[in-house]
C-alpha cells in the first residue's frame, strides 16, 4: 500500500467497512471528523423506474490512504 492507494477502488472496501474504519481512525488518531461525510465517497445510486435505462455513473472523488495520513497530521479532516 502507498499513499495513493484508494480505499474503495484499490482495496475494494465497502461502505459499512469504511464507516467502521473511519470511526476507529477519528478516535485512534484524535482527528476532528467535522466535514467528513461518507456519502461523498459512497453516494446513493440514482433511482429510475425504467429498468432498461442504465444509470449515469456518479463521479466520486478519490479516497486514499494519503488523505488519512494528511488529516491525521493536521488533526482534522482536510477534504470535502
């Protein structure tokens, strides 16, 4: 793993696991979680009654180990 490793795409960690990981991260490293929203990185899929229409992909920002490192050093979540 490197700072560029993406938690959801590279490590394939799902939303529930990330929530547990982030709770432990904020507590263990005494990081202020203000501004952190799990839905930024795991947005809900859009609903459509049309089962034949493929939904448009939702752009999701990177969620990397480097972000955790930088936020731990700063003592607060640094990203939107």
